[in-house]
C-alpha cells in the first residue's frame, strides 16, 4: 500500500516509520513521499536521509484551505497514494480532503482520546491533573481528533513530572504505536464498525 506522510515539524515519528520500513516491519505499506507545509522543517532532512521523496507545499502560498488541500490531493494521487499518515501535521483537514481517501487517513495524538483533543494534549492532561494519559492512533474524520480509534496505549504520569519529561516518554510510545497501526491498516487487518475499529488477528 503506497503510503504518504504529512508532517510539519522535526519528523521523529516519520523517522520511526522509516526505521520500521527499513526493518521490514511496515509491509505491505511502502513509504513513497513526505509532504511538508513548512519550508525547512526537520522532517525534510530525515526523509531525504531515508531515501523518501519530499515535497514542500506551503499552506501560506494558497488563498484558501480548499486550494491548499486540492494541491496536496493532486500530488498524492499522482504518486498513487492509498494511505495518508499524519505525523505532526499541524493543519486540520476538511471533509473534501478526507473524501479523497475514505478511511485511509490516520493520525497520532499524545493523549487518550476522547480526552484532551487538540493542539496540546500533553499540556492539557497535566493541567487537568489526570494520573494516566497515553497515545492514540485513529482514523481521521471531520472533527478534531474525533475519528475511530485504531490503537491506544496508556502511561501513568509521575508525580512532579514536567511537560518536557512527559512528552519524551509519550514519544517513545508514539514511535512504537504509529508503525504498528500503519502496518495493520496496510495489511487489511482493520475494519470500521460505527465508532469501533475491529482489528483482526490474522491477515485476510
């Protein structure tokens, strides 16, 4: 399954995907392109080092969100993309983009959804005083971090833990969970039934 990664930042989660791909742990997913909306972002260097095509499409170059997304969809279709992975992509996608890849866009979030959606899942969990947080990988729908959940892993918050410390521990989980979810989807081992994602034990 030809897989594209959309990213805006340093790209540590892309690097986890690339390493899983190198080790043969992502099959049948194949990383074909990284699209970044921020010129000079660290993910571009990581992608080049991994031998994956990079494409910079700055959202600020477009008059509307629709025009920006149309350019991305066009680029993805040109490359035969079947699965889109959001790995630190800091733009909310519209239904028009999602309809181009139905139930084939997945996202990573540093909290146990549906708790603490949005841009600062780590900080929001700490501010709320919860004792347990975690990482979620989910299909993307028209809401913000509201799509059906593929995988989750919980993590107990240590007393006095800082935002930076917690984020670092969550990243270690992200780097494990995201490649696993991509492999499951690419292998056809997930199906969506209402709000639930059913994960089969064996490949069909």
